[in-house]
């Protein structure tokens, strides 16, 4: 089809990436128009970003005028609240950590936004994501449909496939990613040469199409602040915890000869992300995994903490005033107070207010029922890393539906559990009870509610919500 007859709606945010996406499509001869979406209202105190949406809209409108394409404004704040914000509140209230950007793409950009774009006659929706799309044409004469692949972006420092991990084949069929083959410096250069008003605009931070948000303030709009204890867990706890000891023994028993169970998490402090396991996907360090579902569930279960503190009375000062204090406990100590366990997430370091330690202190677990936050000292604390996670059956999503795993099937893929984490080698085990992901090396800060995403080479195949 003549490109001039193909109508493309670009989600123009006012940033340089979507601006260049629109510019390139226009240069290629497509019939392009832009839509700016508003996802929240400043009058609504629930969600308020540092970056005023009026400014973003103004820049987006100037970009559209510069390129010479129609510009439209659409208010999707109602849908955003129902599909993204309410979901965030619900997840955080359970002590889980949702990813609003993933939900924004699945529910808003490539759904509610697309529905409106289609009413304007759009055949495709284009965004400024750093990723690539390819097609495997269906074969004539049979029922095989065209399969759409989503590949990592050409710029390894900007790849954004993770945020698109919940898209479907139907959504991909009408999606375009014009800058997926370009690195960020080149995008800036194109914007500057084209004299686009967004050329020097800084990259947006924070929640999708909303901006930077103070998360605790945001959560306190609906989740009550209730003070509780911050408990530091000592290394001695794990020597007497039955689940931890069972996991260690089971994992050791699964290893092939010549492999050892490594608990050290390789960490790059300057980047604040996990480093890769260092090698391409190769042979699994584990023997054939024939564990029953119950044992896989135990491997994927995080250690829980039940540390009780007894009090004792003593006399203090010259007047021997009677006071109460906690008895020393070999497993842990109360090191501070918090305003609500639901406001913290696994692996969190900032905002704890816990001092007096030689090494950084991290959240290793939260208990919203007991309203406790558990922390551990150091990057290599035993409670900070795990080998196995589970995705419940209803939360498993395959982008490549033609490659869906069947119960009893085991595959080797590369997996990431957070944006910008280098891919980690893992074994995926499909059972009736869910999908289990067993990593070759320990993973730091596995957080329930976040998405685990698996790849075959540079292609993203599917994703799922981490159960616990």
C-alpha cells in the first residue's frame, strides 16, 4: 500500500523520542497526525507530577506545528485512574510492587488511546519506544497467521522492551516503533537538525505520561499511615530457618557435578543495577528438574520472618528509675520505626532512616499484616537474594502465543525482573500450578507484583507478574 494512504497516529508526549518518531514517519511519506493524552488532572491531589502537563502539551503542539501534522488532545484521565492508579493502590495495599508503566502501555497507549486514534481513521499507533518490531508472514494456503515479534532496541542503554512486555499480538499488529533502530545520540542529532522544539528537552522521569511523583505522598492519599517496627535480621536467623536450609539443600542437590551454590550477588553500585551473569545463555548448571510442584512452590517461597522480642526491666541513673528495654535477640534487633509497611518495597535503600551501619541497609521483606519492615545490612545479605520465583497461571502472558509452553515443558531463556537489569540466564519450568523461573545465579530484590520478562536472544517472548 502507498505510504501516503496509511494513516499513523503518533502519541506525542512533548519529549524528543516521540517527536523524532513523528518526524521520521512524516519524512517517510506516511499520513501522520499527533495526539497528546492527559492522564491526570492537577486539581486531583491523588496524583501530581513535578512536570506540569500544560508545558508538555505546549511543546508537543509546537513540535506538531513544526513537522506540519495535525494535533489533537485527548483526556484519558478517567481510564488511567481506573486501569492504572486504582490498580497501583490495590497492589501496594497488599505489600506488592506494581509497575505502572507496563500497565499504562497495555491499558492506555495501546488500548484506550488506540481506540480514539482509530476513530480518527488511524491504521497504526506509533510511539517513541526504543524497541523493534518484525513480522513473520503467514503462509498462504493454511491457517497460519502473521506473527509479530518484538525485539530489543538498537541502543542497549535505552532498550524499552520491558515496558511493553504485556502487549498482545493484536496490539503489536497496529503498533509502530520508528526509532527502534536508532541510538539515543542519533535521535538527539536528528531532532536538532530538524530544529524540533523538543531537541534539548530532558528525558521524562517517573510514571508514564505523568512525570515524577513522590510515591509515599501518592500512596498516603488512600493508604493509611500506621507506625510499626523496622527489624534488622542477623545472619544467625538463616542457620535456624527450616525453609532457608531446605532451599539451600535442595538447590545444592540439583546442581551438576563441578557447580557450587553461589550466594554472592554481583552488583554494580555506580550503575545501581545488577550486572549480567557474564556469559551467553548456555547449559544449565542444574540436572534435569523433576521436582514435584510442592517442592517448586517451596523453592519460590521467600523466607518469612517471625522474630519476637521480649522485654525486661532495669534501673537507670542515680535515682535508679525503673525502665523497660528489649532483651538481646541473636536473630535480630529493632532499629527504627516506619509509617506503614505498604510504603516499602524489596531492595529499597533510601527513606529508611536507619543509621549506624558500616554497609548500606536494604529492605529484605515487608509484612503488611503485622505492619513490619525487615531489613538487612550489606549487598550480600542472605535475605536480599533468591534463586526461584513463581508466576501464577492466570498471570502468564505470552507475546509469542505460538511458542506458549505446555505443562511439563522446560526451556532455557534469559530473564530480567526489572527495567535495565541485564538479562540473566534461567530455566523456565511450566507446571499446571504455574510457571517457575529458576535462575543460574541468585537474583537480588525479587519483588512480588513486578514483572518477570523472558527473552530468546534479542526477542521478548512473554512476561508474568511475580507471585510472591
